[in-house]
């Protein structure tokens, strides 16, 4: 781990209670500015409760939702004359591009950038949000998984990126189940609300 890397604070109890599990924890160079490398310390979570329910009901083991939070650091540190707001637009652009690339690397097609929104973190910091949509053919069940993703970027005591994606319909509908229940019957609005709440809770 880079000596100056610090992981973001995430709502661990809330994640655990909702069936999320830590899938990966890593530190890596996420992109480069003109005079600095930008390192991200990232925690990535998988909705294991939905994964296990879908596997039990339809025999399909795959990731349906994910959530991650990243704390950024700069090497060398930003010069004293360069304020956070000067580089925030670049951070937002790079974060969105990296998210779209991640979806494509996961096999998603028709990745499109959507609307912008603004929100506040639970600590009161202003978050710039950008939505994305994409599709993934599920050959095992002859269906297509449509997803919506949100990327939030802000600066508090450092730069933070928090993001995730969720299905555009209930997993039960995607799998063609007649009477899904529990995690397989959740609506896109429920997914959206939970994801944005998780993003807002990151510190």
C-alpha cells in the first residue's frame, strides 16, 4: 500500500445488514494529471444476498449489484497554489470515464452517460452525481440485464468517489420467475434509493 493511501470510511453496519460483502480492497494508480499521479484506495462490495437468492431460484450465479468507494491521493501532493476546486472537474471527468470503462470490461454493451444531479453527503458536502446506463446479455436465461449506475464525486477532507450500479427491473422479472420474493422482488426505485444513500454516507 502506498504510504499516503487511506481508505474511505463506509457505512459498514448498513452494508452488512443489507447483505453486502466486501469483495475487494486495493490501492492503485487510477489516472494521471499533468503533474501528479492520482492513487485510489478502493473498497468494492457485492450484493451477496441477491446473488445467492438468484442462484437458488434460477441456478444463475452472477453479480447483480455493486458498490464501491474510493479515496484519492496525489503524488506528488498538489502544489499550494492549486486548490481542490481547480482539479475537481478533471476528477469528475476521469471518474466517469473509468466507470464506463469498468462496465465495458465487465461485458456490458451500449454504455451511455446520462443526466447530472447534485446531492449532499450526510456530513453536508456537495456531491456531483452522473448516471450511466448499460446492457448485458444473459445467455444462460435468454434475457438482457439492463442496469443504471451512478457516480458521485466530491471533496471534503480529500477527494472521494463513490459509485455503483443496479438492475433496471427486479431480478425476479429478469429471470422470468413467477412469484419472486425477498431480494428478487425489489424495484429499481428501491435500488436507486439505497445506492444514493450509500454514496451519501461515504466519508
